C-alpha cells in the first residue's frame, strides 16, 4: 500500500479543515441544553495536559463496497502538539506542531515537512485538530448545528450550517463519548459520496509521560 499524502492515510485531517456536523436545533431550550453539555465536556477534556490512545480507523468505500482498516496510536501534548502513528497495515506517521507538519511512510522512507508559517490551510488543520482533541467544543457552535442522539453514554450528531462549505463533502458526523465523558470513544464521518470513516479510540491514558520518540516522525519500531 503506497502512502504519499497525509490526506490519504489521515482523512480526518482534511475533514477538520471543514469539520463537524448535524441536524438542526428546533427550540431555544434544546440549544441551551446542548450548549451546557458541550461546555461541561470541554471542562472535562481540558483537565489533562497530555494523552496517548490507541485507535482503529475503518474507511468504508461505497463505490467499491470495500473497507480499509488501519491501526495505530495518537499522542497529544498541550498546547498544539499531535502525533498520529499508523502501525498497520503499513507504517506511517504525521507529527503536527505549531510550526510544521511532518510526515513519513515506509513505502518511500522519506520525511516530508510543510511549514505552517504563511500556510493558512495547514494552520487551519492544526487549529481544528487542537479544538477537537483538546476539548474546546463550545467554539464549534458558530459553524455547526448539533443534536443529541443519546444521553448515556453521550452521542452527538453534527451537520454544517447552510453557509458552511463542509456540507459539500460531509453529510453528517456522529461523535460518541466514553461513559465517564472525559474523552472521545468514537467518531463516524459520513460523506456525501456515501463513503464513511469510523475511528474508535481504545486504552486512552491521560497525563501519561510522553517521551521524545513519541513525536519523532520517522520511528525506529
């Protein structure tokens, strides 16, 4: 499997340029309740300084009726440092900081770097990922409508507002929280094309020691 573009192996990065969706709110009370829920979740998630978690990413391609499954690990260190390592079926890494995005894949064995300075597109990637993984959920309400699908455990559905370009690509995104509401359990992104991406987070550890090699884009594993 050749991996030569961060948007192939990490579709979430491109989605976070547009990100998050749902069906509309119909009552002021509903809006107030959801705002309160998102604010509380933001407080819970903002309590940690670092995080590491395993993930399983499943990409369903509607036109081919096939599924691509990837497994790996994510490391987050506040503020604004994220490492995304794919271990199966190929090894691939992306490391994002406030200065650059660096990627490596075992097929080419090359490290590529994109400076964020003067690059608003990739700066937006970092900002959106930081918002999502760090828990500033309340800021999403200005661009996305939201409804609650389930309250225990919490499941939200998001849809872009009418003036949001995300609607050209994303049909809806469903977000599932852990039982303790401290972090994400699952994200499912349904595209207008019918393709979908599901990411399941497992064995999440908060404030775990983060070592230097965890943020090396070309790892020795």
